[in-house]
């Protein structure tokens, strides 16, 4: 009988039940069934979150509470709406701009974690350099359409560290293609240390730069990180 139960559970893709159905105690059939279903659903949700987390490839973060004091938030959005992912539902973008160590990557990561845990959103975190490398590689290997399709399925794309490295012509054009594809379709969070006036140095070509900025800022909020580097502060504290 055990084997048959396992076989049916397998066919029905009830993997928690298949492995643990004989571990539950209950006073009635109904209570037993209820507990089985509860555990199966809970297990499924945990697996889904874990899958979304592993696909998102988020950087490791500290676990100290996020400090908002030195972040200027524009009208039209507030802390709550940044963190609760409302902007993702509205397909708006965030541009996190400021100096090194001020929390841009940290905030982008927290936004991703919340979106996954609260809404089961599909998110992916790239540094600009890593995405551009991937795009160039995919282009060379003829798998660009596949990569673009993967990005198309996301709810939120994070592009970290725009501005740290200038892009070659082909890289800039491919990145533009991704940003255009996301335009009005999904949210992008960009972190950067450069004002818009300097994005030219990254994209190399003024017309392309203008087209990128135009698309990004159309439905976006610019958060300005004005503080000193937390890395610096933390290393002083540790001395
Ligand atoms: N606002 C903040 N509140 C709490 N901790 C912070 C904050 N900002 C930064 N930190 C701490 O400092 C570390 C570095 O911050 P983070 O990597 O987010 O900086 P960044 O702005 O992305 O810098 P860079 O431009 O160099 O990439 C974080 O991992 C975190 O531990
Ligand atoms: Mg960073």
C-alpha cells in the first residue's frame, strides 16, 4: 500500500506528501487530510521562493537595518512604496544614484528580496558589466534571442553599477536593446555613481545615451544617496 501511495503522490506531483505522509498524526481523517494539504502547499511555496532566490542571483547583504537618513526620495514615491514593490506592479523604474558605499546595492537587493517573498516576483540582479558580457557572449554564440527571452519573462531587472566601466560599442548597443525591451513592460532598478550628464562616458555615443535616458526616465523615480560611505564608517568602527 505504501508503494501505491507513493506512486500516486508522484503522479500527482505531491512531493511532500510522497515523502512524509506517514509522519503526520491526527484525530480524524479530515484533520489528517487537512494537515497533509497544508504541508504540501507550504512546502511548494518554500520551494518556489528558493527557486526565485537562486534565479535572482542576489549579492550577499549585511543584516543591519537599512538607514534612510541620507537618501533623498522624490515626490510621487515614498519608502514604503520603494520597499513594498508597488513600483514593480506599476512597471516604473528606480534610479539609485550616489557615491560609493552609500547603500545603492543594498537597497536594490532588499527590494528584490521583498518582491520575491511578498509577491513571488521574478527578479534578476546583474552588474552592468556582467550583463553586457553575457549579452556579447550570447550574441557570438547565436543564443541572444534565448537570453532576451529570459529577461523578457522577468518582473524586475536590476542593473547594478552603471558607470564604473565604459562599454564598447557593441556592448552599449546590446544593453540599449535590453532597456528598450523593458521599457513600459517591466521595471528596472539601476544603480549608478554618474549623473545623467555623464552617462555619455558609459554608452560612448550621445544619440544612444539620449535614447537610453529618455526610455529610463519616462516612468522612473530618482533616489539620491547623499551620505558618506558605510564601508568606510564600518571599517572605522571595527578598528
Ligand atoms: N543606508 C544603509 N543602511 C545600512 N547599511 C548600509 C547602508 N548603506 C550601506 N550600508 C552598508 O554598507 C555596505 C556597502 O553598501 P552598498 O554595497 O550598498 O554600497 P553602494 O552604494 O552599492 O556602493 P558602490 O557604489 O561602491 O557599489 C552594505 O553592504 C551595508 O552593509
Ligand atoms: Mg554597489
